[in-house]
C-alpha cells in the first residue's frame, strides 16, 4: 500500500482534469491524477475527435455524390471501406491522445495512478483509495480533490433495451462498426442524434429518426425547421412526437423492431441497427461520494454551487459530471476555475451567458446567447430578424442556401442578446457572436462595422442591416 500527500488529487483524465492539472502545476502545486481506463476522457477517445473525423469523411463522400450542383463538375463515390475508415479515425485519436494528453503528463510532471478511485475517511478528512490493477492499493491525501469523471451515453428504461434485450448502439459503439448498416433507427433529436444520423446516411445507411418533440429542441424553432428540410433532402426520415414503448429483435429477419406511439397510435419501425442517442448521464457510481458528504442529484451529478464547490468544501467537481452543458470547452474552463477558487480564493463563478453551442451537421447549427423564447420569458421586449441564406453572397457562391441567420435583440436598446445560424461554418458565426455579445454591441453598431465580402460572417452584418433595411434591395458590399 502506497501513501502520498499532494495539493490536488484529481479523479478522471479528460478535459476538465487536464485543464486543472496544468493550471495547478503552473502555480507550483503538486498533483496526482487517477484514471481507471484510457487517458484523455470522452472528447479525444469517444466524442469530439472521432465523431468529427468521421463526419468530415462522410461530408467528403456526400460532396462527391452532390457535385452536380456545380456546373461542369462530375464526381462519383463508391461503397465505403468501413474498416479502413475506422482504422484511420483510430490512428488520429491515438496520435492526438498522445500529443494532447499523455505526453503532457511528463511535460508538466504530475503523477498518474491507474486504478479505481473511491473516497474514504470523513467529511473533515477525506482521502482517496486507489485500487490498482495489480491488486495493490494507494491512499492519496490532498488539500483539495477534484471529481472530473465525465459522463456516458444514457439508455432509457424501455422494454427490450436492457443488457439481455434486442441489442443497440450508442454514440461510442456506433463509431466502431465494421460495416455500414443497411438501415439505422436513431432514437433522439439532440446534437449527438443529429450528427450520427447524418453521418451514417451519408455513408450509405437508410436512416429513420424517432424524436420525442422536435430536432434540436433547445434551440430556435427555425433551426429545427431548417434541419428537417435538410434531412428530408438527404433521405433521412424524421418522425416527430414519437414515444418509444418497446424494442425487440425479429428472429426471422434479424431486424430490430421498435414500437412507438406516434400521434396517439402505435407504429412499428424496423432497421438492421438501432442507435440510442437520448442524452448522457454523469459517471459517479463507485466513488462513495456520500461517505465524505458530497451530495449528488437525481441523475447522479455532483451538486455544485456557482464556483463548482460541492457540499464538502475540500471536494470540487468539473465538466460533465456536474450535469452542466456537455462541451469540452466548458469542462476546460471549469478545471481552471476550480484551481483558482481552491488555491487562490478567487471566488470565481461560472458564467454561461455567452456560451457558444455548435452541432456539426452539414450545414451546421451554431448558436450563442439567448433564444427568442428565453428573452421573452425573461420579460425583455424582443425584436428579431431571420435572414434566409439567399441574401448572403457567400451562400450563393457556395450554391447552398439551405439555412438562415437569426439575430435576437433588445427592442429598447438594440443590444444583441442572441444569435443562431444554420449554415456552412455556423460554428464560426457562433464564435463571432461570442465577441459581439461580450462587447455588448447593438444591432446598429454591427450593421455599420466592416465585414469582408464573400464570407459567411458577412451574413451577421446583413442580418443586422435587415432590422432597418430591405436587404433584398442592397447591392453587393452595400453598407
């Protein structure tokens, strides 16, 4: 049994964990990181990096099949070599895991313990017990502890979806398939469901989505409508207001059969594979958090205050395990905030007012700030404009006018409160929106600012001009 005393002990090795460890070592603090599985967490191993790599590959194939939108261009695409595609994705994951995670441990000099972490001791004197793969146990005592164990795909309690049921894929296992499914049923309408549905449709699957309300239900309704149209054009069937009641396997055909209530009546849907993408849940089981008086919520999340402190003043949480928005840049920001609050008494609070949100469909969905519904709910008089992409020169040149840019403003002051786009490079538009909102800019100020011609970002300026001008009557580059 080994014993160590450090300033900071971290459970987990993803974005929040590494951000905290790097910041703490820069402040001269000693750090121990505990990981029971693969270093790097969700983003690099099973989330952002592999999914976006496959999405980019699928978009390249789709571009070849859709090349006739450009006069004079002809292209074709054959069947997908799925093992080759997955191998390429895995090589990228391993390279980035080494460069952005594993190699940094040696560079900064903290200690990594491989094993299962469990809290023990008391509220006043918590410790971490780390059960190592070789059967030994380490005991880590720290001034402060950080729980950064992330989240995993959640499977709802639906008849037939248990471990002995019909069989299903998650966003993790779907990216390890050895062949493209002939057909695919996707349960869910959030960002993971949207990305995976379009990914597999573009690789050659016949995809049907079963959605409880609408696509991207947390974003503007115009985004849902635009993506419904895009998916329809690409042959993806979207069934709305579908409540799944049972899942089974047809032994005669080896198909997955999903029964759902749609508009009051029961319907059956069949496919060769089923992907469950109905959200994620924090990973806290097995940590014995209650033993050291750390409260958890109904979904297992560590309950934290605005400064990410748990109910135990020496134990903090960061990233997906808090139940906050599941973005790796949120986790990274959490990690540095915890270190500042724990060791410098900074009293910093998490502020999501200008948090950008991106769904990597094609065209993408990007948003920042408040939606129109949120502005109205806050009692603010709202003025909005929705600019179809047919008024954005870059979209015309791309020969792809699917989508829009929406600006939500305070009707009294003109201050921009939110921006949403469905467009190529909508993530970049959301990033630009972060700076507009942080600067407190008004619609009139943005309408009068410089904007480079033939960029998608110019669409933000045009959308702001539309508050006072009929943009259909503007010349190119008109100010």
